[in-house]
């Protein structure tokens, strides 16, 4: 009976030892993950030139670090020489000319287009009505009827003239806006070209081929 009891005692000790062993100790420690945000050397060196739409090649086998330093120096140098910041290029504001004030005066003149057409229409209608009334024997009544008809025609002419003036003014505004937009785009393109020319000259001076 002593042997079975000794065997059971050994089993209890063995089970207790296994239970006390940490589970994590049997598993290998996870390897440290490589930083995913580390940029490649090529991406770091081409950031400034590529942002300008240019490609810089290290013709003298400059290192990636040296190229990044040279691009930063040329970026600042070109900004100083041209007075242009490529990160905040805005269209140049043209000087306001005398022509810019013409639409305002034209609108004032066109505020009452055809204003005299009502009076002229009434006068012509009255004359024509008087002539017809003279034939029928009542020149006064004919003149009154003719004046009324002429005034109505004058109002219609004035409305047509007003609509035409508004249409002409709207078309002129659209043309002016399109011209201003084209001028702004041309101004931005010119500033970019000027800055890129200075940046490229600096990079070529430091031994790079840039296109």
C-alpha cells in the first residue's frame, strides 16, 4: 500500500509543478516590428523637386542625404531670388484701368432704356389718330385714341430695350469673368515657371541634372 501512495504523491507534485509553470514562458517573445512609417531614401530626396513638378538626378553621385540638403538650400535660394513662395502662389492683381468703370456708367445710362420711346410713341400715335379722325370727322377723338395706342407701343418698346440691355450687361459680365480667370491662370503659370527656373539653376550649379 505504501508504493501506490508514494506514486500518487509523485503525481501530485508533478501536476503542481506543471500548473505553476507560466504559459507564456513556453512561447517565444514576439520580434520587434519594424517601423512602418520610415520613408524610403528615394522618397525623402525627391520630395521638394517632385512637389515642383521637376526631376533631379545626382550626376555626381551625391548621397540621398546630400541631395535632400541641396534641394532645401536651393528651395530657399530660389524663393529669395524670385520673391515667390511656391507653396502659396496667388494670381497677381492687375491695376484697375479706366475701362473698369465703364460698366457702372453704362448701367446708369441703361437704367431707363427707351425712356423717351413712350413720349415719342404717344406723339406719333396722336398725329396719326388726328389724321384718321379728320377723315372720320372727329380729329380730337382720333388724336386721343392714337396717343393711347402710341403710348402702349412705346411701353412695349421700352420693355424690349430694357431686356436687351440686361442681356447685354450679363453677357459682358460673363466675358469679363472668363477673361479674369484666364489672366489669373496665366499669372500662376508664369510665377511657377519663374520659380522653377531659379530652382533648377541652383540645382545644376550643385551638380544635378534636373528636368
